[in-house]
C-alpha cells in the first residue's frame, strides 16, 4: 500500500479529475453509458444538490505515482441516521482500476473519515443516497444499463470482498416484455378485477398543474416506501430538484396516478431509456449532444419503471398489476416493447411477485455491501 497515495478532493480541479476518471476505467467497456458531465458536477455541488442540507461527503482520489487509479466518496446522511437510529456511514461514487492496493487504501481513508463522524458501519455503494442510483452490479454485465441505473466492471465484486465487505442486501431488475405479457390473458383479468374491486382509476399526469402533481407524488412516495429496508424519505427540496431534472425526459402518459374516490393511492413513473441516446453523447450536451437528445429517440427500445408505489392500506390487492399492465401497453404504443422494473429489494415479496406475475425475467442483480468499522 506504500505505493498508493490517497488525497482529499477540495477544489474544482480535483472535482473535474474525480468526475472524468470514469472515462479511464471504462475505456474498454462497450456496455458502459457515460453520464452527462453537467449532471455529475451538479450532484457533487454543495450549492446545487439539496442532499447537502442534511448530509455531507468527502471525495478522495487514489494515486499510484502520478497516475489516478481510484476514487471514492465518504458519505454522511443525517436523515438516514435520524430515521433508523443507527450509526451507519456510507460510501459511493466508487471507481477503481483493477488494483487491490488502491481499493484497500481508498477504504482505509474512507473508514477513518466515517469513524471521525461517529459511525460504526460503512455501507455502499450509494451515489449518494438510497434515492439515487446505487448498488454494485453483480449479474448482467453483457447489457447496457437502463436509465439512472449503475454499471461497473465485474472485478469490483472480488476487490470489495477481498477487503472484507459482506452482502447487506441484493437489488433486482426484471425484464418485462410486452410480448410475454400479452401471451397471458390472466394478467389483464387480474388487473381489471383489482381495479373493479377497489374502484381505482388510472390517469396520466396533468402537466398543466405540474407543481400540484409533484406534491401528490411526495405523499405517495414517502408513504409507500417507508417500510422498505434502508428507506429514507425524499425531502421536499430533493423531490422538487428531481422533478425539475426529469421533466424534460418524461412521457406524460407513462407518469401515472391511481385514484380512488378522487384520492391518490398509487403512483408509477416509467422513463424512456434515454441511455440509448446518452451513450452517443459521451457525457456532453454541447456542441453535438443536444442534437442526439432532440432527434435520437428512435434508438430507444426500453422504458424503465423507476417508481411503482401504492400506499400501505391499498397494498396486496393486485393493484400493482394494473399499473404494470397500463405502462407496458402504453409503452408499446411508442414502439417500446421492453420495460425494466428496477430496482426491487430481494425481500420485497409484493413487488417481486408482481414482476413475476407480469412474466418478468430476473435479468440483473445489484448488491449493497457493508462492513463494521
């Protein structure tokens, strides 16, 4: 480890090096989708990312000689610790060349920082929270990631486990195809019966009243996900920032509310898989990336079902099937015949059963790791 030097990132030059290091790691990985540079800088910005109102992070770069060989962020999330009453610190934005010494050095520095904050467990990867992209890909390397999902080299798993990390939880991604779903009339019957019994009606988002619609999402999101392992609610400012970021990417008929007697009881958000477009942009919106974004939608073949939540009192009634059925049928009208349902906790029985009912194939797995410190 003597050949590795780990330094704090505390200026604009360091942040730029931190962000652009990904291009070095993935230069030979054809399935990697470069993130938009402007988005990466925004998520790391203390002024622009509302996470920093209740959290903190310290970025580190690892050098072997003059060459950057790894990066990591040590993360403090006060909202998590307040809700779960634990002493868990986090790590994320982890990238490294195949270098065990660099991995060990990065995590030793991260551990030291987290211990100084009073934590006794470190868990990750989170980038930077449970509500952002997180998890380490452990199965499904031969396919591009869908929008807002991570990708990493296969060797990361071994390097992390060599350091001493153990599995905390696995996250699942399902491929749900319109073709497979349409083979089974039972799916549509289950969806229709569930809606008839509950009186639920589905409707797309009203973009003319966007702010009020986002307020409804806040209520459903934080109610529906509250029982889930590791859940931390989105603050109002985080939800507003997320809505602002996604508004240019959404198809309004794939943003769906479920209402009973005029009250919202469920919500689903599916996004076209713009990764098919972002891949051609190589991280840059300008000068040519904007044209890919405006005219490249023909390359999209998938949607990703990012959010599907039903408030607790209306769960386990088959209403999730109604949302899945609606989204897959609507997506097919846009000539998008595959939907990824992700991510779903391995022990979220209701959501896994719902994806399986829709004839979904479990085709990718991600892992959250943790280690006592």
